[in-house]
C-alpha cells in the first residue's frame, strides 16, 4: 500500500508524483526496476510483490492505480486516472507490453484480470472496462468504452460530452492484432476475435468472430460442465 502520503493535498500529491517519476523512471537495468518498485509505493495505491516496471512508464493520479503481485509493465506504457475516484487495477501476473495506454474517464474503473496480457501499443479508454483472467489481446488493439454525443448540430461535437455503457471481455479470450471493441459490448468467455475485426455487438461465449463488423463464423467446443448454462442463455437464441 501507499506509505502515508494519502493525507497530502492534491497539489502536494501531484508534486510528489512528478518528482518520483522524474527521478526514477529512467534508471536502467535491474537497479532501475528495484528502485521503481520501492519508490512507486509512495505514489500508487498499491504495489504488490515482485512487480516489474520498466523505463519510461508514466502514471497520472497514481493513488487510483493498483498493481497486484508479479505484474509487469513494459517500456513507455501510460496509466492515467482522470476523474474523482477513478481506478485502474492490474491483477496478479498481468502484463502490459510496450506503449500500452490506459485512461479512465470520470469516476471510471478499468480492470485487467490475472494472467492476462495486453499487447504493444494497445489503447483502453472509458468509464468501465473489465478484462477477465487469462486473456490475450494482441498489438495495436483499441478498446473504447465511450462515445461522443453529436445529436445537436448547433454545438461542436467536442462540447456535447460523452456517453458510457461499458465493455466486458470475459475470461480466456484471444483478440488478434488490431481488433477494435466498441462501447456496450460483452465478449463471452473463451471467444476468439480475428485480427482487424471491429466488434460492434456482443459475442456469445466460445465464439470465433471475424470481419468488419465482426460476425460469429463458428463456435469452439463448449466444456461439458457449461453446456446447460450456455444453452439456456445463448445457444438456443
């Protein structure tokens, strides 16, 4: 957990965060990882055991960021909490590869499950995103849990605010390179989404989906202990 800095004012916290990042984020090799693991406890909400944070990683509003045990964050990743009470949580053994960009909106929450991997230069942004355990998300993917309002033509789109529904990617999913997931979507457990697909509607568990927009082209074999439940909820539709 943090080490007693929670009583500081927001201005003091911002200054502390900037100072710690400036001093520590560019120290190379294993020494740098050890220093960051210790120093970042002052600016992050939680830093678990054996966390590895590489060079050039940026944090904004770090007290809203929680890192579980054995989390790894590669070079040049950015984790930014914008909005009062927003949270980013990386569960045990999760990995963010190089250049991953995660940003919350408003009071949002973004959670990456245990043993899940987010590939290079993938972007996650919105008010609510939950990625389950054992997921694989390949490079240059985009997961955006928000939309711009644009109904009023007399007001610039940038001034009309956003709408939020949320995105859920359940356990054991694999998203290929360049997949786009739009707001309001749930990708069911065990599903595979082909490279370059644009997911505009929810996908049932154990599906294989490809294309723009993504369509289910086949299904993986459902584990015997889940057949009854999935038949009731999805397969009979």
